[in-house]
C-alpha cells in the first residue's frame, strides 16, 4: 500500500522549503496549473509514502486541533541530532504538546514544533 497525505495551503513555497531544507525530505515531483492547482510531492525516494501540498486561488481555512500531529522517526540517533541542529539553525522553537506522551523524552523521545501553516510535527528518536 502507498500512502499520500495531501493538504491545501496558501504557503506552497514556504512549505516546500521547510520540508526539504529543515526536515531533509526531497522534492519528488510537482505540477503547475492542473485544474487551477499548483502542487508538490515531498518525501523520500523509494518509500511508499509522500506528502502532497497544493495551492490555488482559494484562501485556505485550516481546521485542526492540538492532537493533529505528523510524526517522523529518523532512522538513527545521528539523523535525529542533525534534524535538531537544522531546527535550531532555522530558529524554529519547540512547543509543548497537548498529549503529555510527546513531552516525555524518556517515553516518546519526541520534540514538537510547527510547520509554516501551524500544523504540529514531532520528530522522535525512538521507534514506537
């Protein structure tokens, strides 16, 4: 099975930069003016998942809550540490999660922060 997470945005270029430069994902493809939409596919080559972000003339009204979280598990402790360095380099602040699981480094190994649209992301060095 292949998984795609698709989300509409008003900040396509900011999201593309964030997910590739900060999180180290790759631009896998994209499209322009397909039925009024521009979009990008972001992920890791040869994986069975990717993120799709689209933009159109419509103003986006995001509705999400504090428990809506994308979680990424780096493949090694080194990869996790490098992500923390990039997050610090780009002056991205960590935030407290509503779910206390993500705030306990001994249990989740997670750090939470926001993407340019305000969606919550966790990176965790523990494989759950």
